[in-house]
């Protein structure tokens, strides 16, 4: 909901990138990481500008995939 407060798309992308990176570095199982990464991929396909800001989160989540 907090992300919806951003009227500017670039600010929104930055917020989503920082938030997902924070989530990606939380303690989670490999299954949970895969689910989050899958959702994040869908979100990035919907809004391609997110690939830039969410790349770190995606890399962190992929590292948990064993």
C-alpha cells in the first residue's frame, strides 16, 4: 500500500526495488525464495523499469535456489 503513495514512476520503482531487496535478504526457505522470485519476475514483466531496481533482490533470491 505504501508504494501506491508514489505518483512518480521512478520513485515508485526505487521504492519497490529497495523493499524487495530488503525482503530478499530476510531469513527464508528456498521454497519461499522461489515463490517471491517468481512473483517479482511477473511484476518486472508488467513494469520493465523494475528490472533495474529489483536486480539485486532477484540475484539474492536466486542464490537461495539450491
